């Protein structure tokens, strides 16, 4: 988090496959990009939802996994030195008097750019909220979906819910700090790494933490301070006294702040034209799953195409006096020089 | 053609003719049954095609395999009869399969 706004040509909102490929197309035109993503790594849906699963419809790749595709794209855009800002969500986007755009993230990082490319896919990945009535009242005070500072949990009576690496890792990391720690999971099988599970069971056997089989059904507290959570399990209901809850139910995509930027939407998708993939706001483009136009298909290959055409118009805004001569990477020595292959 | 009965949370019932070989999720999406999102398109990656199988059909539909059980951890209000409908293939044996939809998908 820094207080000096970062000034650049283009800010790309989202570092999934289409945001990544946009770097390439812009790079061929000497346009520099910064990318912002709420996840802690590039790849978007590909690495979050299906890193190991095969994709069969990427041109040129009969089969490729989500992670491999992301790795390939990262390699492909390396010559253009993109800068990434992870673990941040773009909250505010507005136009400045000089025609450039001002962005502010939820980490208070500011950017000023001539062109914005919204490659937000299905929306920001947001932690899933457990279906407990009234839980919102405790969020941020006693219910947390991530751990920013471990010391915040010192001395707490902690309840952690989940069976994946997040739940197990935080159980192991916070057990020494907490006053008491209970882990809850709906079944006795875990998705987490076997080693983590074994360490957790060892802590349980030593009496250092509690493990309960079951699901949360209710919570109790006042003024944002949690007091008790009810767990329903195979043996009935239990009320667990706790003052802090960490539910790890995975992530879901939410449109989020994109809805507030004054862009024309069609059923929560950003409307664009099909020549430049520009929104109703000149200088703001949308590529990939987040956009909409007649005939739109939510395919990665569509986003790649959209990025190529977007870059042409972005170039017109950023280098208005430069005449673009269309070139091929196979034969243009100047393009090849930029790619570092000659 | 086997019929599948989808009962929404508010009680609205949809009786849909299904093609054997399609998944229960695909049948619902094709017939535009509300309440099944299937964000990942059937890749067992999102837990938004979550359904509750009626007791009478539990033996015939079978139980979830490991990958589906892992994903069910992420579904909204999981119950013992929860399944991800993208993992259930329609067969003639499932003619009359009755299932209920959760209050919402995450």
C-alpha cells in the first residue's frame, strides 16, 4: 500500500487469461500495463477453479490445464514487463479533468491511467458467506474471511470452519496464539494436504485444539461481538463459546464495484461494441467474460480476440500522432526485437 | 424418455423429459429450470448445481465420489442427501427422479 498514485498507460482490471493476453497485444504497440487482481496470483478462474482440469478449446492446444495456460501466458508477456498488484480489488474508477482515469483499490493504492481495460471475468473472487442468519452484523469485528495479521487473533477463543488448506493452515498457525481453538468440518475427510491434517489431528490428540464434526446452524452475540456458535453434528447440537469466527467456505465471483462505474450493463455484463470492445465511456474497454455484445460467447479465445482489437484503439488514445502499420510477429523485425527473439 | 422432477425451494414443481446420457444439471439448464446456476459448466468446480435427492431415489442415484464430496464442502446448506447435479447421469432407471433445490446457490 503506497500513497503515491502510480501513473501508467493502461490499467488492466483482472489478471485472468484475457487480462494477461491483453498485456501482450498492448506490448506489441509499446503500451505499458499494470494489472490489479483480488487473488494472490495470476490466472483468474483458470487457476482458482480448474488449475488441473483440462481445457480442450484453446486454439493450438488440443488439451491444456488451467495452470499450464496461465504459465504459458505469463511467459508470453514477460518481454513486456507487466506489473502486478495482487490481493487488491479495484473499488473506485472515475474520470479526471484531463481525460485520464483515476483508480483506487480497497488497499488504498491509487492509479492514474490513460486507458482502462476491464478484464474482470465473472467478477471478483469473494469469500462465500456461510448461510447463518445475521452473520453480516459480525463481519469485520468477530467474523473474518482471511487473516491479514496473525497477532489480531492472539488470546481469542477461535472457531475455524472448513476442511481445505486454508482452514487447516490457519488452525496450525493460530493454535499457539489463541486462547482456545475449535475446528469444525462437515465430514471426517479433508481436502487439505495430508501432512496438515495429520498435524491437526496430533494437536487434537494432545488436547491443544478441539475438532468437531458438523455444520454451523446459528450464532449468538451482541453489537458485533460474537459469543456463541451452534454446531449441528451427527450426535446432535452443541453450543461453542467463541469470540472469533473464521469460515473458509471457498470463493465465489461477485460483480462488485464494477456495477458502480457508470458503465452500461446488460444483465451484469459490460456492454461493448464489436470493433474496439469499448464501453460507453471512451477509454474504458472490457474484454473476456465480463463483456457483452450480440453473439458473445464466454470463451477464452473470444477474450484473446477482443484484447487484440482493443489494443488498436488503446494505441490511438495513447499515441494519437503515431501511424500504426500493421505488422506480423513472424516477419517484423521490430516486433521480434520487442519480443526479444531476435 | 425418463422424466426428472425438480422442486424449487418455494414448492414450484417442474417435470422435465430428459435425454439419457445428459447430466441432471444439463437437463435443468436446457429446460431453464430456475435455481441451478452451474457456473463452471459441469466441471465439478463450483458447487452451484447443488440439489437435494429425495430419499426414495438415494440408492438409485448412488453416492458422490471423492471429487464431488470435496466440492460439496463449498455448497450452500449441505445436507446428507446433497449432490452436485452435474455429476449425476440420467439413465432410464432414473425415470421419475425427484429432487429439491436449495434456497439458493452460493
